[in-house]
C-alpha cells in the first residue's frame, strides 16, 4: 500500500542525481558514489524500492492495494489493520506488512540470466500472484491466519528461487500446499518444478488436487492424480464426467485407468447415471454390464439388496458410493414409508420389506436409526429374526463382518430386543459376542468415540443383571490391560464405563445421579441451576427452530396456539419471527422463526439470528421442532451459552457430539425416534413452569411429573418412553466425562 509513496521518493532521488556534475553521470563517479554503489542493499531484502515502478506494473499494484483496502475495511476501520477476533496481529502482518514487502521485492528482483522482456514478465507474474493471494483472502469464508502468514512467507522464498533459476531445488525442499498454491502463477507451464509439485501433492492429496483440476487438466501428469482421486471420491470424478465444462470432462475421459473408465461408462451409457453409479464396481470387474445395472437400479428392493450385498462383501473401491446410497434408499423407500403407514395393518405397513432378506433388514435398522419409529424398528427386527434361520445370530454377525454391530447392539438394548437377539445363539457364542462388544474400544485416535458411546448407551438400557455383570467383568479386564500398557484412551474409556455400569444398577434415581456426578467429576447431572439460565439482566431467553414443511408448520401452529390461549403469555408475530413473552413470574422471552415455505424458512431463521446477534442476546435454552433431517441445520446454530437443548428428535452420536462441541455444558433431551409435537410441548411447558417459579431445573422431578401426565395418555405413552432425559443419557455423560478425564491426564 506504500509502494507508490516509495516510488515518488525514489523519483526525487533520481532527479537530484541527474543534477550532479556531468562527470558523475558519465561513469567518472566520485569515490563517494562508488562506495555507495558497493554498499547498496541486497535487492531480495531491501525494504525500499531500488528503481521506479514501470507504468506497465502500476495496474497490478493498484489491484493489490484495492484488495488490501477491502481486507482493511472489513472490520469497519480503515487503519492499515485487519482485526479479526482471536487472530491477533496475524492478518495485519501477513496481508498488509508482508504483502507490501512482497510488492517491493517484485520490483527489486535483479536481472539474472534473462533479457529485459522476460524479466519484466517475471515481475508481472509475481505481482499477479500477489493479487491472487489477496483475492483469495477477501473471498475466503473461513480464513485461517496461520495459513496466510505461511503462504506469504513461502511466496517470498519462491519468488527469489524462480528469479535465481533454483525453483526445482526449492520445490524439492518445500513440497507442500503453500508451494502448490504459489506455483500456480509463479512457475512456468512446462517447468519441471511445476510437474514435481503437482505430482507429489497429487500423490499425497489426490482429492484436493482434483478439486483444482482446471489448473492442470491438459498436463500429462493429470491422469494418475485423477485415478487416485477416483478411489477416494468417485462421485467427484463422476460429476466431471457429466460436466458441461469440457476441459474437466475431457481430462476424465482421457484417463485410461480401468476404474475411471468404469465411472465414465456409467455416466455416458446408463439410462439413469446417478442410480447406476453405486454399482460401478460391477462394470470395473466385468461382472455386469450397463443394461443389467439399470435393471437392478430401477427396482427399489432389488437395488437395496444389491447395495447391502456390496456392503457385506466389503467391496473397497466404491464403498463411499454404495454406503451413501444405502443411507438414502433406507430412508426414502423403507423407513419413511413404514413410519407414515404406522396406523395401517402390519401387512400394508411392512410390504416394502417383503423382498428383503435378513441382511438387508439389518441395514434398514442401522441406516434408518436417525428416523425409525419404535414400532417400525420392532417390525423390521421381527422380520429379520424370522428370515435369519437356519443361521444362528452369531454366525449372522460373522457373515456381516460385525459391520456396525456395536450400533446394532445399542439399538437392540434401547428397543428391548437384545435378549431375543442374544437368545438366537448358544451361551458360548453369546459371551463371545458381548466380549467383542466391550473389547477394543481403546483402539484408534483419542477423539474416535462412537463405539464407546454405543457401549455406554447400551449399558443404560440393559436390564438383565446377568448381562450387566458380564459386561462389568469385561470392562474391568480391559481397564487392567490398558493400565498395564499405559493406554490413556483405554484407561479413560474403561474407567468411565465401569462407573456408568455401577450407577446404572442403582435403583434410587437421586442417589444414582448424585453418585454418577461425583464419580464422573461432573456438575450435578440431574440439575441445571436457575442462575445458569438467566442473562445479566435476569431474563431467560429461549430459541425455537421451525422448518418450512408441513410438519414444521403444524408444530408452529400448536406452539403459538398454546401460548395465545394462556393469559400468562403474550405472542407477537411478524413476517419472519414469533416472540412469546411471559407476563407473570420470571421474565422469559422465546424467539421462534416462522416456518415459511422452503427456502424462505432459512431466511426467517437468518433474520432471527441476526436480530439476536444485534441485540446481544444469547439464548440459554434451544428447542428444535421438526423432522430429524432438519436437526443438522439447528445444530449448526447452537450458541456456546446454551445450557438446555431439546432436540425433539433422534439424539444419535453425531448429533450429540455436535451439540457438545458447540455448547459443552448443555443438558440434552432427545428421542430414540422422530419427535412428537404432543410430547415436545408438555416437556417445554414443564421446563418453563419450573423457570417461571425461579427454581432450578431438576430433571428427575420433571420426568416424574411427565410420567404421571403421559401414563394417562396411552396413545402417547409408548412414544414418550422413547424420550431420553439428560440424567439418563449415558452417551452424553460419557462424552463429557471422557473429555474431562483426558484434560486431567
């Protein structure tokens, strides 16, 4: 930003030098001038211009400076500082100070073995690269300060290396993503150094490289990178094969790798390429042609069975494809149909599963776990057990290579079918399976916890004393083994599981909660202090999320009607937002977005969020109302201040983890199935009733009251029993306690 100012100073110096005597300008310089010439600064390190900026370069300096001004002004102040919360001086250093220095460096590069035209082009390349660096930052939605600092430093060294014709040696010594980013504009197209950086980075990060395929689509080193990426993200190569971008399409078509060509064939020849893609391994192995694949893919039951068989066979290349398709088809063709037909006869409701063998039914329960109703799970489980013989249950798990078996055991425990499943094997096999359920949880990275959480959840649902005793014995054995080998992850996991198993056997709810809190080193697991729910003005703010489908609209109508009919509350509605305010007792304000039709519902959510942010309001209670597939959108907006989160839908591992990442202290209410408005509303009412009286939230008392309420409503009671209160959500307690324990180690 100061380059032109420095250029003006330089020009003044030139004018003064030309006013010197003719002898000085004729080469007969005085001794003082010769001494100055010998002591001139290193052009690669100089912080001032050593020559005026040519007019041909001025446009690029303008562009760079304009992007710097954008970055500077983004925080609302034009002060040569880029202020971003949590970044300190990092952005200012990288994008103001370093970029200024790089502009000077580009102008000061000495001529090394190039004619004046080639040297000028190199300087322009350097300036263009700087401009691109600034444009990259200004369009980056989630910049990382360390990244841009390293990128600017790398650019300095690469500029010098290119000027000195040492770019190949530099790439060998600095083969990383920073060099790759800078090489795009600083290295010549035919440069061996360019081929080296793309080839090495393509071997290390093939998917990341293929996402920028346009940079090297015509190069001879592109096919191996495309082939490697196809084995990790085949859908990306498939999208290129169908792309209207002819450069990308041609690069994929010209890659003579058998797997890539199978993807190309599916894209080019199938009647329904998207449906055919998950079966691309058939083309790759030659076991089936396009017509056969199209025939299977068109039939929901046949295609599901084929996908389940691919999953069972552990076919490696297309794992992502058939797994994501299994998830999609599970919900679309089976779980949602069974759920929607819950009021019909069993024959009608489960007709969609008539052609599914036991293996496919297993995957229906696994991949449908986020949305499946209890009755849908029980019906599917029943049919799996009927179609499994003569295979014993343990042999059945063997045939599946124990795929997702901890998740399955956890689901069976939650839906009270575990005894039946374990009863379909002999005692020895039963012990072996449940020992395997417990063993090996210490393996993998420290933050890989899903299997351990499945075990914790299952322990909370198992009522068989003999089985609990078996599990506790295996937990203690594993704890001792991990202690012996000093496996910190295992010590933490098995130590906590032992405590959870012990507390789960305590029949006294209050004593159990108190014991668990103390031994797990957690705040009371059944209490949310009233003082933690008020802000500094003494107000309790709650945030309610609705979505723009029929279910969301109906939930919003029920929500607003309940409070409009209650004289203790006032309801105010605008186009995007509904505000519900308590008129007596503790001041409570609930903010809800209106369930406008998609995509306007997202605009309504954004409007409420913007209003809350502008007002400095951080809701301590967050309530999700709607289907499970909307939960992710709600979770992405949970404030770190949230202390109570009512999901009203499945609280699976991924959802619970996301809540705790955003709000580590949150108490979470979830359901084993899709939430029900007639249950969600009494739960929220019970919470608010306690808050209006300015008392702590006691989950045991609240759940005792809800039990009395719902037991009188037999049509709702079974669904209510699927809701998990915070003090009984052992998976959540395990995650909280695990992180506490690791932090203490």
